[in-house]
């Protein structure tokens, strides 16, 4: 039994780095602390507790984690400091050695942070509590809203793929998930709070069912039946796990939006083999073709990594031309980062940083062209937008069913409302379409 009297009148500050999954988990951590009497520190207040949820997808991410920890400790002297997340799991001793850090929790312990807080007494050296990656089994439910209208529902965690460049399986453990019945109840709770849009998130969501004997297709069918939730979006899903039945279902569903995010990583088969990916360009192209046949206006975002070991100039050109040929909407471009312990380090051919940057810029320019063309095709069309509040005095914004960002009126009465609009020209910054509310 946790003695919560020590937590009364305490204030906490939270800082999250990395993916939407981390934000969902931080939200759940914050709720558990709030239930124990710990409130979130207001702007300008010194916090008694600092919670940092870290990322470790690249070397740059590690550096940002360390910088964030130092900055928060400096801004909140004497606070009890807890660090968790992927960086904490991968380098617990390194994090524990940071001056001012009191507690480091691994992936298995993250969901039970309250259990480890103790009396909040500062110590001379941080304590690291982790579980070996092979023994991580726990699935910690998480759902976050943040300051927007959409919710992020964690449905799966961990990964069994062990791609040659990636440390995520070591940071988060093997694939595991919540049960469909539990996730349905969480979605119903969102509906009861007035939530209208849920993004399904995880590390490898298409692999859903490893720990419950269910499937991702079973999950989306069950969620589709919940009254009150108007929109679902599927976050990143591996192309080999994006089955035809899932695509077909989304095309006929009123609640699952025509919006896909599919990691490609490279458009060259030789590089995909070096990466140990589980598909080739032919399979990827077939998935894009099927989506567009059934949903011509679907938004398709694609992850691409440039400069991986072994990506010769010829391989990059092949990848670039393949990606250019695809009817996709936007590219999320990442420069390869060396990660200790990965199999990619055994590949000899190394790309210089300046060449990585040049390749990245070419793909970003291609992405900009594709996104602008996609937006331009929708000018003059009608759409339904879920309106989101913005800063006072600024126009509201929102997204169409197929994820076009639109700028609305300044009337905040439309917040969290589905409104019918007519799409106009590009906004002044070029990142949105102007929209006229029709009802």
C-alpha cells in the first residue's frame, strides 16, 4: 500500500521526448500522480518532482534527453528527478550518473512509477531499476489527450523485428498488447469525455495480438462499433502487416479515416535487405496502389531513412526514383544515426554527414512538391473538419478526413466540433488551406 500523504501539495513537471506513444504514456503517468494528490506545476512555479520520458531513436535524441534533464534540474532546484523511457532502458547507469537524477525506471517499471517514488528523499547518486529486455512482458495501458482534440490510444508495445539499424526492440522489449475488450472500454471512456477522434498508436501496431491471440483487424472492427467516436486514425503500420482486409475495411468504414502512415525506410531492395526489412519495393508499391484504387483521396505519409550504411550513390538514386514514382502525400525523412549494439555497424560502406544532408534535402524537397500537389487538388472541394482551438486571437484550425490541415475562423465556439467547410487557397504560410465554414 502506497502512503500518499507524503505527496500532498506536491507539484510535478513533465517533459516528453520522442514519439506519440511516449506522450500517451506520460499522460498516464501524470494521471497516476494526480490521483495521489500531486498536481502539475503551473507556469513559473518550482516543481517538487520532475518526470522525464526519454527517446533514444538517434544519437541526437540521446543528446536532447541529457540537455532536457540538465535544464529541468537547473530550473527546479531540489526537485526529485525521475527519468524513464527508451534512453533510460538502454543506458540506465549513464542516466543515473547525471547529477541531480534520483530514480531511473526501465520499460517494465514505467507504468508503475508511483510504486517507486518512496518518500521523495534526494540521494547522492541516482538509483536505476530496470528489467532485462528479454524479460519485459508488461503492457501498461495509456491514453492521452494533451492540449488538442484528438486522443492517442496505446494499443501495442514492443517489437520483434530487430531491423539492423534499430534499437527499439532493446529499449521496449518484445511485442505485446492490451486486450480488445480493455481497449474498447478505454475508447468508450474517451467518448464519454466528449472525445471525437482517436489515433491508434504503438511501436508495431500491425503486430497486435501477440499476447492475446487476437488480430489488429479484430481490433479495428470492434472499435468501429463504438458510438460517440467519429474518427479513428491508424498510426505507423508496417507495409507487410497492412493487409488487404484492413485496407478494404478502412475504405468502407465511416469512422476510420482515409489516412495511412507507412514506413518504407528505403526505396531500394538492396538497402531493404541490409536493413533486414520484411518486404520489398514491389510489395510496398502494391499497397499504395490498392489504397489509391479504393480511396483516391487518401493521405499517405511515408517514413524514409537516408544515409544508412551500405547506401551507395546508385542505391540512393534507385530509392529516390522509386519514391518519386509513388502516389504518396508526404515524406518523413530521417538521417541514419549509428546506434551501439546494432547489426548495421557490421556494414562497411559509410556515408559522410554532408552527403546524408544532401540526400535528406532532396527528399524533403520532393516531399514538399508532393504535399503541395495533394493540397492543390482539393481546392474548391467540400470537406468535414474537426475544429481545434489555437492560441487566443489566432484562427482555429483542424484536419479534414484525409488529413489536410485547414485554417478556420477565429470563432472558438467550433472547438472540438465537426464542421462542413469549403476548401480555398493556401494560407499565408503555405502550410494549410483556407476554409469557409458552410454550416
